């Protein structure tokens, strides 16, 4: 399939070999509703405020153009953290600030001045921050921590300094003892208008929402600390990190007691203190094991050394993972999972923008059962759950008579209980990979606590061969008897399935006993798994249930696969086909894929002859990144990056106006256009 083909050619390719509408008495090709997304992009109502030249980046604080370098990427995230997490006003921050060190002229990356400052001279600097690219180490003689300390020493009233390369971070406090100065290692710099004591043990109402890529930086640093200090391989190191993230979330939920997931700077810097911190976290882990027995064995312990645990806790304690935006923690978590657990069974984790598009298109609701039959790291389920959470919160705002920002702790707990109940009752995930099952459970816990129905099984097996524990757990969650789960014709219990099955000829399904369950496998001795998963997903749906599935384009167009398309038309209504760009799964694979949305026919519809109906179609030519995985922002006609004017409310209540790039991404447009079309077609979901 050539990317240059138009939408009409796409229509003629889809379901190749089957009669088109024009061949069944309608000369208008009414089977296909074609959408040109480029045209939709040009009518988007957003005002561009500035263009940025190629190779430049616009500074978040002062708006100046600077070279787009790895070091600058680190600095921009730190600047956003200073404002969004620490609450410092931009007026108190200076970038590339010139100072005098002895007889030399130097520039500090970021300088912060005290509250109500009117004299922005070197002697009044309160905090200095140095940002480096990730290849520079803290011990570097020229650009490491000693450089930072020399800048602090040269600035009379500078009390705090932070050095970071995005992977590692060191914070130092300058303390004056009579005529001498010494530097003490601290966990973090103080936030605006907060006490030093809050650095060591933040209060619940002072824990911050992570913004930008700062949570990703924190996860990376935690993983690197474990990997470096413990000598573990990547995968065991990752699962030890998971234990501590579970402890962090469990502590956040315990709102009636003071925070226990913390380490003070003094504890972190001596052996006795590190041991004290480990014992404190170990008590939380005992609660975690009792609560999540399906994830952790009763005899599991924290394997990490006290020193390592103190380092990880110190990095995470300032954040509220429960309150951090879904996209921020989802990207951070899935990137760290992907770098450690990416499999070799045709598993290419779905990009977040494609997941979001698929979820919005099938529109799961709070009372519907949702399944991902190949759940991977849980991205589809988390997206679907948060789509449902938005609906729940909207209803609760009406019920409480006040917006979410005005909810008290009791209101928040009521909503959390509702969300937890919905997650436990209605959200399900299957995967054959035990490590991915565990990762998905963590992802669900971090977002909404729906980990109980994430189960390990080869769901392509005949149901009577499913593991007994799997069947018992599934039957209990579905409210049916185990004996009801015995045949592939009697497993249709789900309203919505959203999935990206593993695919590829290198992992064929060639067991005749398995293939015998599937009509599309008739007369086949071997089939790629994605083909078999199509029918299994439809089997798992209730009549009128909805399926959104990512598939290789060959299924929708290759002449040799016409029987699969015939089966789809006979057993489902084809609702939508979204042709994804070949870079969608890059930089991991260039396989061309589509998102197919279908609705399972009822018994009555199965008895009727095939009806002629419209199919929604769109070609996603832009996916927000290139083949190397680098983001592709929107550009003007001259190829320069566009920035867009936006506003947001900061934690301190102030309204901030800022400029931000937007990704050149068609997947953001498809759901709204599809929803409008769906309503016109009389589809109520």
C-alpha cells in the first residue's frame, strides 16, 4: 500500500475482493464515509502566537530563543518544575545569569531570587541550578558538582544549589559556621514559601503534581540508582522499583495518618538513618502485600539495600502520584516499563495517542465491562478507565453541586471509592506474559486501583483448557459459574474490547486443537496470532458489543485474506477503519497498521442478509513523531515551529499565560469527527 494514495483509493483497497456499494445497486460508494484530516487541521480554531526557527527552542521563563540541545531539554523541564511544582514566580527566576567567580565571568543556567526581591544582583541570589546533558557526570572536574559549589561560594547569600543532568540530581545547602562555609547534601531544594523541614517530610497538602518530563526523570533516576547500587539486571531492578511505587501509592491513600513514605536528608546520608527509613517503608510494604496478594507473595520482602531505598524514596516523596495528570505519569511509567520488559513475541506497545483515539471512538461507559485481551503494560485499560473516570467525575460534580477543585477530602474519598468499585467490577485484562500482567496491575493501581481482574492466560486456548485459577477468578468477577466458561461460543460477556494483539508470522498459531475453534482458520494449518485474535475478540463480546483493534493492513486488503474479511462482514458491522501512518510504531517497527472498529451483530442481525451501510474512514498521515520517535511539532508554511497561547491555573491559584508547541497529530482530530458522524448515523454509543 502506498502512502500517497488518496482516501478513495483507500476505500477501494479496504476489503479488497468484496463487492463494493457501487456493485450492489448504489453508484455513490455509500459504503464509505471519507474524511480528509489535513483539511480538518487547517480549520482548527487555535491562534498561533510565534514561530521558532529550526534548531531553536523558546525558553519557558524569559521567552528567548536558545539552541535546542540535550542540555537545554533538561533546563526547560527544570524551569517548568520550578514554576509548576515548586511555585516560584517567573519574575524571581533568571536564565543564563552572569556572575563573577574570582576574576572570571561565568553564567549560571538558572538563578532564583528571594520573595519581594527588587535588587537582582549576584549577592542576592538564593538558589543556583546547573543543568547538563546526560553524558556529563556529577564528578566531572569542569562541569560537575564542584562547578556548582564554586558558583554558590561566589554568591554571598546563595543558600541552595542543584546540579542535574536529567538522569542524576544533587542538591546542596551552603551553611555558614562562623567564618567557614560547608555544604550539606539535601534531598531537594525548598519550594516557594515553604519551610526547610517540608523538604524532608512533605505534608500531604504540599505534595506536588509532577509536570512535563520530571516524573520520567525521577523514575529513570530511581531505576538507575537500583541498577547501579545493587548490581541487578534491568528486569529485577524494575520490579524492585515497582514495590516501592506500590508503597508510595498506598501511603498516599492513607489520608488519616501522617506521611510515612519519606526519608530525611540526615537519614539518607548515614547508615543508621538509611536502615530506619527501610524499616519504615517495609511496614508499608506489609500492608501492600496484604492488600495485593494476587501481585505479591506473602514471603516477598524489599530486596534493596537501605542505602538504595533511601535514595529512591527521597526522589519520589515530593510527588503525589494519585494527583499527577494521567498523561504525565502514564508516559513516565510506560517508557520505563517498555525499556525493561519489551518482549520478543511481536509485542510493540501502542503509542499513547493511538490508544487515546481508539478509546474515545468506542466510548466505554461506567456500567460497561471493558477488556484488553492482550493487555501488555495496560495502556489501553488505563486510557479507558480514565475516560470512564471523567464521566464519573462529571456526574459527581452535578451531584455535589460544586466543581472538582472545591471538593474536600471526604468528597474526594467518596469519588475514589466509586472509581475503585467500577475498576474492580468492569475492567479486565488478559496477557500470556506474567511480567506484563504484573506491570499492568501496577499501572492500574497507580491510576485507579483496578488490578484484580488483570489475569495471566493464553486466551486463544479453548476455554475448557484455560487455567483453573484463571477461570475461577474470571467467573467470580463476571458473576457466572465456572462451568459456564467451557466453550468458545459461550464466552461473550464484554461490552467493549480495545486491544493491539501481538502479530507476525514468526509466532504462528499452528496447534490444530486451538485453530479448530475459529471459523476463519478453517482449512488452515497455521495462522499469525493477530488473525485468530480477531475472532476470539468477537467471541468475547456481547451482541452489539464494540471492538477497536489494531491490525496490520494486510488483513484489510491482501487478496489472500478475503475469507477473514468475509467473516467480519458476516458477523460484525464494520463501523470505522482508520489508516495509520507507517511511522506510528516507530522507532520499533515500520509495519503499516490500521485501527478497525466493529460492532458484533445480534442473533437477529445474523439471520438477515448483509445490509449496505456507511463505513467511517480516515487516513492518519501525521502521528506526532517521526520514524526515529522524535516529536514533530506543528509548523507554519515556511517550516518554522508554531507556539500557541494557552492559560492554566497554578497550584497557588494564579492564572498563568504561556506559549507551548502542539504536536502535528491527526489522531487528536479523529474522535470528534467520528462522534459527530456516529450521531448522524443514529449510533447511541
